[in-house]
C-alpha cells in the first residue's frame, strides 16, 4: 500500500495502480476527467502506463454538463 494526495486528501492506493485503474475504480469516466499528476497534466493516452507512486500528488477535475 502506498499513499498519495488526491485532491488534497491523503489516500491509500494499492502499489502498481495506474492512473486509469485508479479513476475507473472511483467510477469516473475517463472522457469526463482531467488528471494533474505531480504538477503536470497527464496525457490521457498514457494513463494506463503511468503508475501512481508513494507520495505522488493528483488533482482530478471532473467535467459537469448543464445549462
């Protein structure tokens, strides 16, 4: 188990978890979110390969529709 800051909260995450696996485990649709990983916007096409490391910082922004 590793720990990362997700939207400002320390969260326990299974070691070896990719960004894509993490957001899908939170029932988020990949097309509706943007992820900042350690201060840089993570390229969506690399989410499956980018692993969350101990002490990493994630900011996940979810797009909402409406009018």
